[in-house]
């Protein structure tokens, strides 16, 4: 029995097993935040370096047994004020997403084939807005340890399950302490590097870590987008009826 125990424990994890374990551990570490409320500033930078700034409010709630739900409301400037984006993330199947456009006074459902499209002219795609459920990806692969911005990270590769995803694969640099990514590289359907997302200025909210700055660089268009959090609260009381598509136009 002893020799069997020793030989079993000596069998190393495969890169796939290690990759899936890292992703699953990170998801578990981020469970239990209940809800989140924040204000953010989004900056769009075109290829010429010209900037457009927008201010938004965001709220999200955890859903037992499924992905999170979130709503983003644009508050400034006037041309986007009142625009709202509602996302119901799912562990399996395509996320449900609705966009309320005040100029048309109508709610538009985002179809699966449009999830790879640009969200409000930014370098964030609609599919980037959902919560990062483990089940949304397959073929997790641990690629090794790497130091990034002076911090040890685990480098992983994952493939979206969604056939209509705009990405063929993603490379993540996961921070073991934060249990969050420091960087994500997104590859287009042709397998070419499309954009890089860098997450920085991490701040602790109890046991949960959140990035206060996210910067996205599109390597194919030279456009950039940045999200900066101005304030954030976790575990606040939230009215769940806010997260219904019928409430978007109210």
C-alpha cells in the first residue's frame, strides 16, 4: 500500500490539469462578494492619440449556480448619457445582453454573432463584459511561471467554448496572491494577436482583490481604451429588479 501511495503521489499534474486547477481555484477565491457598486471613467484613444472620456456607474450581483449579472449606466457626456448595458453571464451557453439607447428609446438585444463587436466604440468587446466563468473556456493549459511587473504569475492558455466568440484563444498571466489576471492577450479567429489587456493598481476589499485600472491596446488598429475606477463598494444591498431587461428603459 505504501509503495502504491508513493508512486501515485509522484505522478505530476499534466499542464491541462494544472491549468484547470489554477482557473478553478481563482473562481472559488472570488466567490461570495455578493454585489458590487462602482463609478468608472472610460477613456477611448484613437490611432492619432486623440482622447474621448466617458463616465459610468456599474452595479453587479452574484447569482447562485450561474454567472454574475451586471448593469453599466453612462452618466456623461450628453451624447451617451442614459445608455445602459445589462449582462447576464452564464456558466454554460451564450450570455444574455441588452443595450438601452435613450436616443431611440428602445432596448436592443445583443445577438451571439455580435458579441465580438465593439462596446460603445471602445476596445472592449461585448463578450469581455461578462463574468469569467471557468465553464466558458476549454483546454486550459498551464504554460509555466513568469514574472510580470515584478510579480510572480502563472501563465495559462484557454480557448472560448462559444463558437461565435471573436477569439481563437487567450493567454492569461494569473497573480497567485490576487487570484486575478495581471494581463490577458487575445488572439483573433485567424490566430493572430488582436489586443492586450493589462490590469493594474490592485486593491483589497476584504479577501477580494480588484484592479483599479484596466488598459486595452488593439495591436491591429493602434487604438486604446482605459477603465479607471473612482470608487467601489462590495457587498452592498442591491435591488435585484434593476437587473431585468424591462427595467432598462425606466
